């Protein structure tokens, strides 16, 4: 009788476990690989926690990752919604906030320590917030194509399509950039002057974020 009860209890536990496995939410593969390093040109590394390793095509990216490229190198990040980021050469960027995947709106804050990024957020993307933060400026967008060029004492922001709100970290002064225009933001409080960038400068930042 005791053996019969043990067997019944064991079967009951196995049945409950099977039911739990069936109804428990399973990790989404799409969410885990929502944004990846799609292409790598030259040499680039990723620091995740205490480990630093080379960036390889197909590597899934997550919050807290720090990516660094060497001279003449590029990393292209692509996301499931068509969003695209190209990390130019000699660039260091940290994904300080990088909430992707699932059904909720995405949120991203990219800390650009130095170097250059070109970002494309297409129509229909699911980013609720997408900010690029440098030592001197914050560039916030909703849907656009723009380039952020961070240097030791200044940040240049140029818009190719859409619109970008640029804020100075020195005094919170703001300007809204439209296509073909840019602004330079320094370390000291000063009026932000919107300018139509010349062809030479536009060609330079485009070349530095172009994949071969």
C-alpha cells in the first residue's frame, strides 16, 4: 500500500511539473538576439562585466556592454525593427540603458565616450527613447538618421533625415535640428548655433561611419 501511495505521489508531482513547464513563459529567442553586431570591419572589442573579447558577427548585445573600435574599424549594429547603428573607428560607446525585445517599447541610452556614431531609426521602430550622451551634449530622437561626433572638448551633431533635439550638458540649452543642419556643443555654457554644415565636413563624418 505504501509503495502504491509513493508511486501515486510521484506521478502526481511529475504531472504538476509537466503542466508548469507547459504554461511557464519561455525566453524569447527574438528578444535575446533582438540587436546584434551584424558586421565587423577591422578590430573591435566588447567588454561585458569583467570579460573583454573580440566582437564577432552575430553577437547579441545587451545592457551594460561596452564596445570599442580600433583605427579603420567599424561595427554595424542591427535590430529586429530595422534600427541601425554604425560605430566608427577609434570609438568607445557603452550601452548604459539598452532595453530591447518583447512587446514593450524599447529604451536606449548610448554613452559615447569618444569617436563617432551614425544612427538610423526608421519609421515603425519601437524605441520609446533613444539618446546618445557625450561629455558635452545629449542628442534625443524619435525617428531619424543622424551622426554624433564626440571629441575631447566638443560634440558635433548632424541630421541627415528627420529631426534631433540636442541639449547642452553645461546649461541645458536646447536646439532642434532639421535635415542638413548641425550644431557644435562645447563644455561651457554658450548659445547653440545651428549651421548648415559644408560639404567637406558632411563628407568627412559620412566617410567615417561608412561600411566598406
